[in-house]
């Protein structure tokens, strides 16, 4: 079974530039999550999708962050404009949803450095 | 009070030692309890999960859940240098997930 795919693995940008990350979840997983993980901390949920609808985006800085999952499969997360404090690893995870919602599987993450 | 509390360590043990990693939580609605292992510059890898209370064993790893005390543990027997990583506990109620901050473990050869 293929895992959660993310790209790119690394990205270096200057502040005020924009950046986009892509995620393809495990096949058949209805729920998709984007997390931000700052060094030394646990993952912080940014947004959660159930199929192509948003379930929770309460911690997404909506003035600069946006995400979409148009066809209920893969997803993109965008930052525009980036700030220095956005330097982090951006993790995508997926879960079955429904009764299988309890287990999340993560991708390798995208490491973002904002200079 | 945070939903999930985890001692960040760092924890350093000699090879072959038994390691005990712990988390406490406050939400009695949590049903799934997970442990993830995260190597440097990698995404979290699901190590074990338990549904509701009880113990689960997988090779050198044992996960325990005590819902009455709201306390979960991960034991690693015969620890190896390859076990050096950050261990994250996570818990879920439905589609809501909560993570600990992670415990950094180093196993010294």
C-alpha cells in the first residue's frame, strides 16, 4: 500500500514570497490533514478535510494560508506572503474517516525555510 | 490545561535498557491512543495504536493505556541505537486528533 506522498521535500524562499505544497493521501482515505511542526514541538493542526469539505480550519492563519482539496483526493496548501515564523515542516496526514478515523498516517513532510 | 501532556526529555539510555515513555491526558472521550516515532528530518511513523484500554505488544514494544488514570505508556525493551528518535503520543476522539510535544530519546551504544 502506497503511503502519503508529499512534495517538494524541501523549499527555501525569501519572506513575502509565496509557496505551495502538495499532498496525495493513501488511496481510499476520506480525511486529510495539514499540520505545521516547528522544531522541538508536536504537530499543530492547520486544516482538516473530510472528502472535499473543510471540517476544521480554526488554527489556519487565513490572512496568508489557504488550502484546497477540490476533488476529494489530493490537496494543496499555499502560503502567501510567507513570514520568517512560517519556517517549519509541513506535514500531511490521512485517515480512513468514519469508524477508521482513529488512525492517521503521515507523509515525509515538506521542510520550509523562510529567509 | 493542555489536552495531552508529554515530558519532552531529552532521555538518554544505554543500549539494552528498558525505556518508558509516558503521556497524560484530560479528555475522557479519547478512544484511540497512538505512538509515533519520528526520526530527524522525517515525518512521524505510526509505531503502535490501542483502541480503548489495555495493553498491546509488538516485538520489543509494549503500549499500555489506563483510562481510569488518563495515562498511557510506551515501553521499549532491549533498546537499540536505531531506536534513537523522537516519540510522539497522540489521541483521538472521532476525527479530532491531539498530539503530545514528543520525547527525544537517545540510545547510547
